[in-house]
């Protein structure tokens, strides 16, 4: 009999206070058990690491339209739970400071809820591809074609592994010209032999499998991934 994750269970009850409390307890327990103690010089930050991770995760779960939309909601509805809620710019700095903690919690929670993972890529445009000049991400972003938007674009191609419930279990990105198979080959190789500099890739699940569309076929890729 499969047990339900306590956070997933709370999502079935539309009670904001209960959901936030449950989420904070899970985040705080995870940080204490898996991350080094929080030590920062200078005055105390307006929000603790656990509070920052809680708000960052809640902002994604609430399915708001944008960061600005989430912050308006937070100021209107979450002041009681987070009385020291800072300005939006300061909160963004806190999220950058605790980026690794946010990624570690997200991936840990996502892995606990995944029976299999779906692989897919999406384009991220950083500038109009017909513009002249090198651009501010020269050497990183380039031009590629995306069937999703049926057009050429200038930017990056993001590869994500997602659980059946829509939780991202790992992600990586490369230049727009990168092929799906090459990105997947790198993700699988680094999941097999992890690199501490790339925590966002996630981890290989024992006995798990991947589901992908025809864009990931070609040559001997499937045999290579199964054997190597």
C-alpha cells in the first residue's frame, strides 16, 4: 500500500495556514538533517534559510502568473506567517544566497514521489535571433530550431526530467543548437557519476525508467544509454 507524502496530502485541503505550516516543518526538518548549520556574518537576515526555501517552494506550487504576482499575494496574505517579510529585491537576494538549499530540497522531495521520469526540452529565448551583434551571452547562447515553437530562436535549450505529478526531478541547459540526445547523454552520465558543481541534475533512481518522445531517438542512443 502506497503512503501519501504529508505535503501532497495537505494539497487536497484548501487551507493556506495548514499547508504553509506543513511545508515549513518539512523544509526545516530537511535542512537540519541534510544541510550544514546556517552561519552568516553580520546582523540576522529578515528570513531564515528554512523560511526562504518555504516561500520559494510555495511560490512555485501556488501556480501564480509571475514573480510579481506571487509577491503581491505574499504581501497581502502571508504577512501573518512571515511578519519579517522583506522587500521583493531583498527576498530575491536571499533566494540567490540559499539557491543550493532550494535545489537540494526540491530534488529530494521530487525523488520521493516519482515512479518514472519524463524527459523533454524547451526553448528559452534571450534575444531576437535575427538581431546583429554578439549579444550579452555570447559564447553561451546561440541559435537553434525548436519544434515546440516551430521557429528558430536565440538562447538556450533546457532539458528537464519530470515526475508523473509534474515535479521537476532534475534539469540542465545548453545552447539552443544542442540536440536533445546530447543533452540527455550528459544528464544521464552526470547522474551516474555526480558532480557537486551541478546539483540541479538530480540523481539516478534505482529501478526507475525514462519516458521520452521521438526527438530523443536516433542511431544507437538507446543501446548506449542502457549499457553505459
